[in-house]
């Protein structure tokens, strides 16, 4: 058994049915490889390994968990990537290949995991797994909603986002303070026609001052008076749909050329 370590966000699933249910959320057939982040003692991994159509890799930072996996899962031989997911070079690990990413994720780095997936969207056709409920809801939130923000806009532009089900804190050891939520992101066939970093910057700048109109929050872009006439600039960021944001970013890009 692995001793749960708080600084690594370790909350081990104790309910096999839930582990199985999360492991079955990846449904795509365009890819062959699956990467599970933070397998811990492999409670989800055992079900992922049952899939004969997929090649399962795991990425784990905790030495004790890695030892446990090596001992108990011979099928993972040469498929354990040791280290911090946030520092992984996915192209180097899986050159020229697409990979689906899944897991019961370490909650202390939830949003960073989602941003890393977005940065690697060209390699990741599908992404599913469990976060604290609030983060899963934020990723799936519709505009006009309180939790709608940067993650919602970016995730929903590149992926179709589904909130699948909620999970009680009682099925973990130790139990986390909050409920959890499982989501699935399926990459859209038609990807936004814009440079990701530029788009992210526009969305971030707008949401940095959530209460202000876009006319105010986007001042630093020195937009033309002509563009600022557009009625969209009288709105606040949470009033814009993900598609509205994409349109806006394209107009800004064009304006500041
Ligand atoms: N999937 C297991 C463990 C979930 S707890 C289960 O459901 O029981 C989160 C796991 O993520 C732990 O195993 C922890 O060691 C691992 N982890 C934490 N930070 C990580 C990081 N930066 N990169 C990779 N794995 C990490």
C-alpha cells in the first residue's frame, strides 16, 4: 500500500465501480495510445489495461507509487513515465502519435493540467477524468454562468465538453474536502482558426477584470475607434459565448495588424 501524501494531492479511489466507470469514459477509436496521469496504486489502470485495442502508458511523480506499480502491474513494463506531468514533453514521449489523456487527477494542479492539454491539443484528441467538482463545472460552464471563465472559453472552443457525473468525497482515501466531477473533452473536428497563445491572452485579459466592459478591460490592445464601436465592447466577458470570444479575438487580431 502507498501512504497518501498531501503535497502530491493523493486521494486514492476506494470504490472499484467508480474507478471502472471513469476508466470507461474514453470512447474514441481514432487513437491507439492512452496516457493516465497519476495512477497511484493503479485502481483505474487495471481497467484501462483490459482494453485490448489500446496501448496504456502511465505518468506518475511519486516514487512509492512507481515502486508499487512496477511490482503489481507487469503489463506496465517500459510504460511508466516517471516525473511531473506539467514538465513532460509529450512530443518527445510519443513522437508523431496522438494520445488520449485520462486520470483521477491530482487536484492541486487541476487547472494547469487542463491548460497543458489545451497547449497540446494537436496531440490529444480526447481527454477525460476527474477533478474537484467546481473545476469540472467551470470547464463545462455556459456563458452567463458565475463559474464561466477562461477555462470554459478555451476548452469549449477546441473541444466538445461534457460533464458526465459527480462523485462523493466518501469514495476516497483520505476523503477530499469537496465533491468531485468527471468530464470528457472530445476535440472538435473544426479547430479555431487563430493562434492559440494570442487567443488565450485576449480571453485572460478580458476575464482579469470580470466586472468591466470589454472596452475597459481590453484597453491595452489600443484598438481602433472603428472596432470599439462594435456593440460587443459594451459587454462584460461572461456575457460572451465561446464562439463570440473567438470572433472577438479574430477582430482584434485583424485590427492590431
Ligand atoms: N489515480 C489514483 C490516484 C489519484 S491521486 C486513484 O484514483 O486512486 C493523484 C495521483 O497523481 C497520485 O498518485 C499522485 O502521486 C499523482 N501526481 C501528483 N502530482 C503529479 C504530477 N505533477 N505529475 C504526475 N502525477 C502526479
